[in-house]
């Protein structure tokens, strides 16, 4: 493996692991009052990001766009951090205005 590819692989592992951790933490605090689509987002996004970041273990060569995509996902998750500090925010709960529209 080339040094650049190894660097991309390491960045992928770090970003994917952080995304998995954020999704795991948010999935743990979810309960039946949280919209199903929000719960599903964290249940699917966490393992998918971890699998994508560990793909070099299965012989896949990382591409330079991988960290860009994982970084964008992580920025999106971290932008919502202030809302999730004390559990699920009100706008993702079933009894919210958005939940009543569904």
C-alpha cells in the first residue's frame, strides 16, 4: 500500500469510529417517544459508517473521497450535538408538531 492510501485508511477508521460512537450514544438515549425514522437513522448510520471505514480490512482500496464523505456526515451529526445534550430533542419526538404530521 502506498503511504497516501494508508493515511486515507487511518483517517477513514478514525472518522468512521467517531460517527459510530455518536450514533451509538444517540441510539441508546432513544425510546418509543422518538420518531421511528430518527431511531432508524442512528441504527443504520452507525454500523454503515464503521463498515465503510473498516473496508480496507476486506481488501478494498480507500479513495480520497471517503474521508470527505465521512467528514461531512460527522459535521452534520456534530452540528446537532447541542440539541442532544439532555436526551432526544423535542423536535424528534412523536408528540411534537412534526411527529403529529406523520
